[in-house]
C-alpha cells in the first residue's frame, strides 16, 4: 500500500526542517568548510550572526577583512579619495584614458591590488583558483549591495583571446561574470570579442594602453541595445581595458555601462607622476 505523503501534519514538516538543520550543523563539525584563500576552518572565527545569516561564501573572516577596502574610494574612477570631498582624480584619469570623461557610469571595487587580494587575483588566473574568484565575486556583491539595485540586463566579462585562454586554461573575468550573473539572476553575455592578439597591457606605458586596448576589442550583435550592462574584470590598473570595453558597449548602443573589479591599483596615479 502506498502511503500518502502529501498531507503530512505541519508538526512533522517542522520536525523535518529542524532535523535537516541539525544535520547541516553536524556536517560542519565533522566536515568543516575551509576558507578558499587560507585553508583555515571557516567556522573557527566566524561570528554566530554570520553563521545564522546562512552566509555561504567560503572565506574566513580574517581573509574577508584583508581583501576588502576600509577607506573610501571614488565610485567614478575607482581610486582612493578623502571622504566627503569631490574626487580630484577623475578628470586626470579620463584624460589619461583619452576620453573627455570616464565612460562607465560607476565602478565597484572590492579592494586594493596588494597583499592578499593581489595574491588571490594572481591565483585566480590559474584553473585551481576558480573557486577563489567565485568567492571574491560573491564578496564583491555583499560589500556593494547597490549592485542589486542597478536593474541590470546583462553581465559581460572582459574577453580574453582564445590563445591566451588556451595557455592559461581559465579566464578569471569569465568566472567572475558567470558567478555575478547567477547571483543577480541576470543573463551572462559575451557580446564583446577580442579581435586580435595585441601586446599585453602590462608591457606598455600608461599612455600607450588606451589605444592598444581599443584596437583589439569590438562589440558584436544588437542584443545589448538599450540595455543596462555590468562589465567585469579581475583587476584594473590604468582602467584602459575597462574603458575600451565600455566604449565598445556604448557603440553597440548599450544604454548604460557599469564596471566591477575585484582589485584596483593606484598605478594610474603613480605612473602620471613618473612620466
Ligand atoms: Zn581565510
Ligand atoms: Zn575619482
């Protein structure tokens, strides 16, 4: 005889939920989750509030603290700036990028490209680091809840030439875009292509980077016409690549473009002083 499970008493349903919760708690004791950055048991230093909030980002609190900005950062150029003042660097950065003004509407940055975040970004450029990139992408959204209010239509990664991707075996920007798109429940799209294999940006001076970056990318199709787009990359130095991608997206008639990176360097400022 088949028992009818559809009409279980509410107390039994509640009991099942409680038992499930106990099993999850037990599994964290016998099989503790490890921090993807340092390998430590996550729950060792995680607060009770954080556990109860059901936080599923596999990063311990020490690493979370180390990779995240504490000081304010300009949401236009992405560089650190004194709080409660207008940014003195935006116009200089735009000039350096060969534009009248910075093209993206707003940039979201997890932290400065140094110490643990730098090591994590470099580790994320290898296939074994994909989990780390995913965790940092989750943390980026957690630290910038405003991203959820942008009413985005698509998340687009900075593309990588197939040859480079084949050499590395992974593309951190792709991993990031997929994760962020899935968290936000919006499509992940690859409407920007890298046309040619040009010299790596890091081998060029800050002045040479905008032209080199713009020469190699192009937008394809009309699927992003009138859309609100978030372009993502693991690291921004001068911002030339992000600016080139933003320009391509605006040329294929994206309505507005936002940018998000895990790490931002202060190189744009420093190089200006050096040249
Ligand atoms: Zn850790
Ligand atoms: Zn600024």
